[in-house]
């Protein structure tokens, strides 16, 4: 089953469960809040474990890729040169940051406005997503970084499953050709700036 469809099924299922709970009962609220905080602690624990695994592998293989600009920005893709380890650490750190922001936001909404319903689904989805993330698949479950798990990792398109049209990944050859083109453009720009300095 597609991950996005599974997420939607979990959301709908958790809504059905929430409708059967007495959300006015203090004990129920405390149990939901406790489950939510525990789930977030598990997510952060997974993230910490992945970080340790990445550091222990110390994969210094050079990774070059084109960082795509935001849509409608009019900017050109930027060539990024890094290592597998640095890239993986950066991706993991971004996931960790998102988890902390989500935790802070949900706790604020809960304590400030008494919001409790979203905590039920947020006790399930983040753990599932953390375990299914591409860096978890590579570093926790030992899957090779090939095919869908090949770096750089593309974010899943949440609308692809609904439209039935899966996004075609760029072939490795096309990606290498685009990187070479970007490298040539950068070297030409560097040569021009050097010649201007000489003048």
C-alpha cells in the first residue's frame, strides 16, 4: 500500500477512535497527552539512533546533486558538493527540527486552547513516518541506497497517490549530465570573476 494512502487510512481510523472517546474526561485527556509525548520521545530517540549510525559509518563518499529552487522563484538549480555522511546528517537534523517544532506547536495548542483531537493521530503518524523515512531505511534497516533510496532523497509527493500518477524519478544518467552541465557553468563563472579581478 502506498505510504500516503496508508497515512490517510490511519488519520480516518484515528478519527473514528477519537469519536468514541470521552474527550471531556480528565483521565482520557491525560492518557492521550501521555501517548502523544511518548510518541514524540520515540521519534526523537529514532532520530538520535540514526545520527549515531551515520557517524559510525563515516561514509565520506563525495555526493554531488542539484538543489532545486523553490517553485516560482526564478532561480537556477544550485550545485551542491558534500559527502554522504554530511548529507545524511543534514537530512536527519531537518527531520529532528520538524519533530521539535511540531511538538512545541501541539503542546502550545493543547495547554493554551485545550486542543486534544489531533494528538490522537499525532501519536501514531510521526512514529510510522520516522521508521519509514529514507534515512531510517538505509541506516536502521540496512537497505542499500539504491533505486528509491538513492541520494539525494526526494520528498514524497502527497498528491501522487490521489491522482494515480507516480512521479517519474530522474534517471541516474540524466542527473549526472545535469550535474556536469552545472559544473561547467560554475567553472565558467569562476573564470570570468578571476579575469575581472586581474583587470
